[in-house]
């Protein structure tokens, strides 16, 4: 009799728990992800709208007569276009891309387009992965995206090296949207690890802006490379928030709301500590910029605000149950809202009439603050016992001496038949040489000695 009486109590507890879960999930909005972050400045956010325009230029057949009329100040000069590829040029190894010389902003840009729903080759890049399959620099990355990044560098490294040496005061920027963002982020990782292949380019000249980024690298890599990689997320965008493998997302594209709801339920049941301790779990890369333009329980869009941080825990872990979760992923919408946000920032600066000297001082202060925030994130990762997370060395993210020795050893081992036959390094072969088979036949990173918090 007591058991029978206890059943309604158990059912009530179960129902209350389900109601609490549903209430928390329905109340979770995009603003909760970045409510404790700082406000971005116009100097650091300035490249985003024009880089979105360069990505859109990859879609254009005729840059002199574009389908999407660029906003004033964000047009691309066809005469400064170094090269532009199509799917016929890449042979399905990578999404199409372009290389553009931006003299106005002293920038060498390599922009990669997003997923083409009609191209099987793009799906092949996404499907070429298995969680934990590919290790890189002490962490894990998406295998297909890394191979695509290697192909891009193998085909364009000579041209990039020539431009970097010809314009020593220009930055080298990699950017992409959606699928292209993952390729751009992993391309940046490979270049940073092998800077001598591009004429010993300084690390400070390399940067990446991943627009609507795919979760393509483990947490330790996402934090360690936050000084060179930036991710731009618009409000409720689903892709940076779901840890569902990319191949599962796009195989279920026509029932995307269903899989997002299922993933939302599953992630809610996984403790935060367990997520952080999983070294194979992939994340959106680098420093995050979150464009917030909608408020809970209020209709319509508001003047966009850009929040930024290098978060460790709570790093876009929860899907937002929103009708805008997919529309916020569109590159056209991101470009428009990024332009609005930047215009509001600049208008605010003009209102306060900030002198040029004070702007320069603010830029120096910003760089210092970013460095301190990055180091704090690295220490936070260590305190949370995240696998392969290391405290910052006295040189910053990496130990400079060990890094240079690593580059030198890679260079010595790679100057073989490939260099003699073609006069340049094959990036595909270089990536493959970073790995070796263990006793069980799995591919693992060569050399796992740790020096001053750096895997070499």
C-alpha cells in the first residue's frame, strides 16, 4: 500500500523536474551567453563588415557587376584581386576562395565561401571526420576541415609568401563563413605552427576572422589560439552552439529543428564538468564576438551591441530555441548587422569627439587588455583541469625558443625530394608528417614532450 501511495509523489517530482527543465530552456536566450562579457570597440570590430563583403565576393561571377550591391565603403576593387577559384579549380578538395590585396587597410586577405547545398564535395569535407580522429598540437580538430586547409595552403603558399615578403607592413588575414570558417581557422593553426614556410612571418601579422564559425577544434586549442583567431556570432546562430558533429547536422538539414531540439535536451542532461573534461569535444575557435540585437520577451530588433571575451566555461554550450537560430547563420544578415553595429560604435565615438592621439592610446590599451584576458583564460583552463591546457609562458601563448626550434626541425625534415622537385613545401605532406601510428594503429601526434606549457 505504501508503494502505491508513493507512486503519485514520484510522478509529481518527475513532472516538476521536466517543467523546470522546459522553463529553463525556454527562458535561455542568446543574451545569457555573453551577459558578463565586455563591449567591443570599433577598432577591433572594424574588419568584420568588409571581410563579410569579401566572402560574398567569392559567390559573385562578375565582380564588376555584383549581384549584391556592396554598401558604401565595403566594395571590392577587381583590380586588386590576386586570384579567385571555383569548384572546378579546387576539384572538391576545398570550398572556393579568393586572395585579395586590400591596400586601403594594409591587408592580404584569403576569403573562403560557406557550404554549397548543391555540391557533394562540400558534404564530403564535412563527412570526413570522426570524433577524436585527428590530433593537432596537443588537441583535436576536425579531420576534413584540416585536410581542406592543407590543400588550400599547398596550392597558394607560394603566392602568399610572395605577397607577405613584398608587403612587409601588411597583415595576413584568413576569413570564411560557416564551412569556410572552419577551414580558415585550421588554416591559421597550420600557418602559425609553420611560419617559416611564409617567409618567417611574425605571429602578430597573422589573424583569422571566422564568421558564423563551425565547432572545429578542442577547447585547449580554441583558447590557446585566441590571440590570432576571432569568431563572429550573430545572436541565436545554431552552428557555434551545437556540439553535434557537422556531418549529422547537414545530413539532417531538412529536419534541422528536430535534431536541434534533441541535441538541446541531451546537452542539458550533460554536466558542465563532464563537457569540459572531454578532450575530443569541439568548440568555436578563438576570441568570441557576439552581436546581440534582440531582447527576451520583446518584439523586433534593437540597435546591435557587440560583446567580446575569451570564455572557457560557458562557451556557447546551449542551443537557443529560437525561430531565428538558422536565419542568424546567413552571411548576408551577419554582414548587415555587423555594419549597423560598427556604424553605431563609430557614431558614439564621433559624439564624444575622441582625439586621434587618444584613439591610438586606446588601441594600445586594448591590445594590452586582450593579452591579459587571453592569459587569464589560459590560467582558467588550467584551473578547470581541461586536458592539455597550459598556463601562459613568459613569452605569451607559446614559448618562443621552443616554437622556433620546432619550426626549424620541421623545416629540416621537410627539405627533401618535395623541395627539390617542386621548389616548395607540400602542406598535405607536412600535415601528415605531424602524425604517426601507435601500437594499436591509430594516428597520434609525433613528439608529445611538454616544454613551458607547449607541446612540441
